[in-house]
């Protein structure tokens, strides 16, 4: 498994997104997927306090018993858990961190991420609380999610000398949602920040499981969800063309989705979710296609930046 860096952290190029845990998967299902990921060489696991109504962290803590040292563990805070638990004020940063540490049954979080900007709290105040967490040893590195390029610049400008700074940005990015290419990816490259794409498979549309005019696989995330923005006519048409492009070169749409993201130097880990061990194993195998400049140019024609 190829590895890349998130600040001081070395992570597997293919990571595991853990938003299914506590929702679509119970504790035993979580254990099976987590262990399959570790056995396949995945070292980067990414969750959030809100996933599964806080159950994702709890189930992961159980699943990682005896194997915590095998993983780089990332979680997030700031989105609304309930009316009392939300935002990024310093007092809540401390509470949210301790809550996550308890649920995850660990004494440290490797990458602690602000899940979204908090307009009610100056970013300098949040960063000061996160710096305390790093200095205390409870957190190794900090990151942000759903930030614009301007917000990333504002956060970095607020960092005091010697204090912790964001080392990563986690935003939606896939062949069907290329918005980060407008500004955020360039800002990450300029500042040396790792980029973590979420929804890298467009919630399953880029797995190759869906066909226009046909019912989706039973139990799949998008099946029966015709209101999902991922299932727009344009996205489905582009996905079919991308699948044909991949098949003509002896690959699958899944391999294209992973390998295209991996071709961007700022991308540190492609964090796709899974509900079965077999999906984890397929994801791990999918990132090995080295796309040529000609391939990338043709992909740009099929799925231009305006898509998504």
C-alpha cells in the first residue's frame, strides 16, 4: 500500500470512511469492516462524532481493541450532535474532544478536525483550544473540513508562532464534483496541506453498480433515493461515459475513481466508506492505475470541472 503524509502522520493512500458505522452497520458489522481494512493494509480511519449518532466512534473503539497502534485515527467535531453539543467555542472543543476520546477508548486522536466553520466563533479562539489539545498530548495533528480557500487562509493567518496549525482539509471531491479544483486544491498545495476527499465515489455512483433506467443494488446507499443530487441525469450520463473509458483500457469505473483522485499530489488518502469486507478489499485494489497525461486529458473532456 502506498503511503502519503498528513503533517507528521504517515497514512495509507486508501483510507476507510466510517460514516456507515452505527447507522447502516451495527457493532459486529463495524468490527468486520474495520478488521478487513486493517488486514488489507489500510492504516487511516476517518470518522466524526455525529456519525451514527455518536455510535460510529463507540463501535470503532470496540473494534480497535488491541489494534489501536495499527491505525492513524481521525475524527471530527463541530456539527450539531444535539442542542448543547455543537460549534467550535473553546469550552466545547475541550468537551467534544474528551467525549470522542472516551467513545473511541483511546488516549489520543491522531487527526482532530473541525467539521465545518463556526461563524459564531473566531477561528483564532478555536485554534487556541486545539493548540492546547496538541500540547496536552490528546491530539497529534489538527485539520479542517468544508472550508473554502478564503477560510483556509484566514485560519492559517490566525496561527501564532509555535502553535498548532491545520495540516489537512477534508472537502467533497470526486470525478463528479470537481469544485476543489477552482481554489481549494491550489491553496492546499501552496500551504503544504494534505487534502482528504470525502464522497470520493459520489455516494456509490462511481462504483459501477448503477445503470440508468435500472434499479440499484438492494441495500445500496442510493437505491430508492431518486432525490439524491448524485443521481442527476448529468451525473449518471457522465458516470456511464467514464465507465466506458475505463473498460476500454482494461479497468473498472471504481479503479478510475480512486486512481484519478490519487493522481493529485495534494490528496493524501482516499477515504471511501464500506459496509462489507469485500468492498474494503476492492477499494484497496482500486488505486493502482497510473493514469497517463493522455488519460487525464480525456477524463477532463468527459467529466469537466463544471460537472457537480
